[in-house]
């Protein structure tokens, strides 16, 4: 295993751990934003390492590339689920704010 492959394995573990932590952290939590930023950084690192490995013409292990493809799909799905969950919470928050504003407006008109 090359140093790039070792680095990729570590980044893969970090991405999986960050996605798991993100799934278990409420979006209102201050750490939530830090986890999202960390996930973005790790995704960029992973992509850069994969680009370097892809340029290495001696790395022709099909099972390695299939595993990385599968991990990419898994990580993408986890990120999409986290994004969708946060968007739904933001939408619910906006609706609540609208309801509060409406009730305040009604109360002000009394």
C-alpha cells in the first residue's frame, strides 16, 4: 500500500466518522456548522488524493477502484441526506417564523 493509499484510507475513515457525527448532531448545535466545514475539507482532500492515484498508471487494481467508487456513492448519499435534513429544518423554521409574524400582526391590529 502506497502512502497515498494510506492517506486515502484515513480520509475515508474521517469522512465516515464526520457523516455519522453530522447525522447525530442537531442542526441547531454550534458544532453542526464545524462538521459541515470539516466534511467539505475532507471531500476536497479525498478528491485530490484520488486524482493523484488516478494519474498513477501502475495502480490497476480493479477491486481498489470499485471500493472507492462504492465509498464515493455511500459518502454522496450520506451528504445528500444530511443536506436534505437540514433544509427541511430550515424550511420548518421559516414556516414557524411566518406563523409568529402573522400572529404578531393580528395582535398588533387589535
